[in-house]
């Protein structure tokens, strides 16, 4: 439709002719919409009556008659299901993400420990093939220098077939007897190392699948050592900040290390990758 412009305004004759028609259309649309909804509700009440009488096929027919109609049922039968091949593709993508998250997590532990002077002895990451078969093998990095943990695990052991009870509700504090035995250097190093995986996940993905399990582990160790809750909170904040600073400064080293660990390379090869990708210390 062409509109004539006169001195920046619409022609008065056209204005009088066009706007009443538009108003009529708008009012008509507003009337029809509630009528369509009313018809749908009446039809659904009929369906309710048929369902209550056990006339399920009749009720189904009434519902189907509303499918795709203006103001009818948009949702009934509208959901799309993925095919088997699409589902397999989605599953594969999920497995890839799980594997990537696992390697980034363990790389976070590894690089933080190494840079703080805790030598990794061995590590494990879940293999892609195992994840594809729904066989999750938990990852982990074992370090030298944290021998005090043996006493922690020994204190948690109970006579139930060698099972270690890690339930916080059953854990008893040590009344501070281990506070003086463990140096602040060792404890600080351990605290940052145990948080390295969680912090690495957040840096790469923005969240963690571990649901802060490593934080709980550190909490348990600190309680076992006799730390008060206020001391634990303060220590956690300090450890998170220091771990974050290390991983942000050496992101390239952590990223390349994760790729190397995913291939199952030796500890020495992993250390070589870190050294080749370090920023200035």
C-alpha cells in the first residue's frame, strides 16, 4: 500500500480512510482470540466427560480434532523425538565433554602440585573407550610430600572390611593434636593442590561436575586437624585465591598438560610439557 506524504504528514483523506479499518481489524482479532480459547475449553470439558465415562477413544477423537486448529491444542503430539543416530551423536558429545573435564581436572591438580614443589608420582585419567562403555574410572594424581594423610586415613578407618568411613557426621576432630605436627608450608601446598582440579574446571567450563567434592575433602582434613569453622573459612578463601592465581598465570601449561595426560604419557613427559609452556615464574 502506497501512502502519500505532504509536508511530512499523512494526507488527511487517507488518514480518515485507513485508520478506522485498522481499528476494526484489531478489535476483531481481540474478539476472536477469547472465542477460540472458549471453544477449546468447552471441547476439553466434553473430553473430560468422555474420560470419566470410560469412553477413551471418543475423548481421544475430541482432542485430535483440536490439534493444529487456531486457538486449539498446540502441544498435543507436538514433541519431536531424536532418532537412534541422533541420540548416539548426543551421547558421544557428552562422553567427549566428560573426558575433557576429567583430564582438565587432573591436569589442574598435577600442574599446581608441580609448581608448588610436590612431585607427582603417578596419575590416572578415565579413558575415552571406557566412558563410551559407561565404565567410569575415577581419575587421580598421587604426589610425594603428603605423607601426613596416612595418619588421617588411618584415623578414619573402622572395622567394616577395610572400608574407610568418610562421613562428616561420624568424623571426630583431633583436638588440634596434628596442628603442630604438620608444617604450614605442607598444609598450604596440600590445600592448593587438592583445589587445583575444581578451580581448573571452573576456568575451562565455568562450572564443576564434582559438586565441590574436593572442597569437602579439604574441609574434613582441616576439621580432623582441629581447625575451627572460622579458621577453615579463612583458609579456604586463601587457598582458592592462590590456586586461581597459579592456574590463570599458567593456563597454556595446564591446557597442554591436559592433552598430554589424555594420551596417557609418562609423568616425565608431562613435566616436560609443563616446562615448555610456562610463563615467567
